[in-house]
């Protein structure tokens, strides 16, 4: 990739931002874990979860602390102290920065309400919409998206249509991250790959937005620091606070500047397609889209005999492959690849379902004993056992299940 002089000048600052965010989150996470345990903010083993011991949640606090604090520091170094390693990107002003950083803090706050109170899914959805509306109010809007069948290769949005498209994109991204948050380190690693890819694309000659890239790599650093504690066996989960923060931040970063919606669609193809087909299947079966089952791609891979870590690494590999495709394809090529992925993902899920025992396999109850048995751990539930995790709380809502 040929980088412009501005991009090359920004690289040292991006590296520093990544490392600082990683270190801050790495240091903050144990403190958050201790606080969460003392306040009873934990995921306990129960019928609708698969963790076999109480695991702290609320890791989103640590990720957000790393991202927001280092972002503010780097902005101060760049504009106040005059180090000037990045220039502002056209269309990314004070309002958009407030939407990104302030919205990230608000996202954590809304998510923490669920981490503490276990809110029903409808209230979480309301919070997501309110968060997206706030972003639109501050000037974050989807102006257009590459679309190969349009006359000029893209669809342009304006006014209310742009606002609606932005709200749908932000809410959809949050829920895609939530639905894939089923195994230790899975959603964190996927988000890390996505943030790094968005940052790399932002440095490319066709985009050349080092200012946006700075935030992308700071986010990637914060996620890398948290992954140290969240990878299997996890000692802390990101919780709804983390899901809200990561989904919102990725959604906004993909909009800022020239907009990289097609890139985000492709590199986040696994969680987006998993969410799409899960909603389709549950709707066809006349069930709530938020009703938990064993139909996610990670559950199906586990059903084929892959280990916990093996399943996570396979999905990481697919995401890295999609990230490489997003780097080498053009805008319309990225959309062609995404549409092909929609079909391919459905076919793969169908084949895995057939190999894994048919449609009945995905309707098994999501309890810790069945999950442990599927992984050869027997049927006992022991607080000393290795923790695993199921769908985030926004998906696995308390009875009644239809609460969206």
C-alpha cells in the first residue's frame, strides 16, 4: 500500500496511540474486574447461560477508559501542544468528535444499566436508538454507500433518509456485535480486526484520512489490552457496556470522513451475516429474534467437535481473510464480495446444520450442562470450572423470551 506523506507522518502517532490505549486498558481491566465482583456484577451459571462459574462483567468500562482517555490525550498533543502528527479530516469536526467520544461514554453508561439491572431487551433497544439519534444530531450521518447496481456505483442519502440509514446502521452494528458475543474473546477479537482494518483503509491513497485512522488504532489498542483478560479462559466479560461501546464506536468510525460502510460490512461479515440468518430463521419459526438458541455459527462449529479456542481461532481466521479482501478490492468490489458472502454464509450454515444433526440441533436448550457435555466436560457444574459464555444479555432476555 502506497501511503501519502501525511499518512507516513501520522504513523508514529498511530503506533503511540495504539500502545498507550493497550497499556491503559490492560491496567484498568483487573480493577474493573475486582469492582464488578464486589458489586455482584457477574454472569452466574443458570439455565440460559453456559458459563460454569461466576465471571465478572462490565469490561466495557476498561475498554472505554483506554479509548477515550488516550484519544483525548492524543488530540491534546496534536492540537494544543502543537506536535501536529495528523491533520483534521474534511467533514470531521467538533460535533463528530463529540459524537464519537461522548457517545462512547454514553454507550457504556446505557450498557452498565443492563450489567447492573439485567434490563429487558426492549429497553436496551430503546437505549440503542437514543444513542444513534444523538449521533445523528451531532452530525454523524451515512451520506452514501457503494452499491454496484446503482447508475454511478453508489447510493446517496440526504435528509431524513440519511438519518434513518444512520440509525439503522448503528443499531444494527451494536446487535451484530452482541449476537456474536458467545465465546471468550470472540467479539473482542473480531472488533480488534475490524478496527485495525478500518484504520489501515483510512491511511490508503484512496481515502488518506490519518485523523480517522488515529481513532481506529486507539480503539484497536484498547481492544488488544482487554483481550489479554477476555481470551479463553476469560476472567471478565465485556458485558452489555462493552457490546454497546464497541458496536457504537465501530459504526461511527465507519461513517466518519469518506465513509467506509462497505469495508465494515465485509470485514464484519461474520457477525453481520450470523445476525441476519439468525433473525431470518427465528422469524420464520415465529420466534422472537432475541430468543436464545444454539443456532449461532460458533455453536455450530462447537457442535462439529471444535474446541472453544479452536472455534474462536477459525472465526478469527475468516475475519482476517475478509479484512484482506476489503483492502485489495474497490468499493463496488467490496459490495459484490459482501453479497456473495450472504449467500455463502447461508450455504455453510445449512451444511453445518446437516452435518451437526439437523434442524433439531439448533433448538437445544442453552444451559451449562448441555454445553459442557458437548465439549466433553461431563454434566457437572463446578464453580472452579473454566468459564464459557452464551449470547449477550440483550439477546438472552429473561422470561418471557419475546421481549424485543
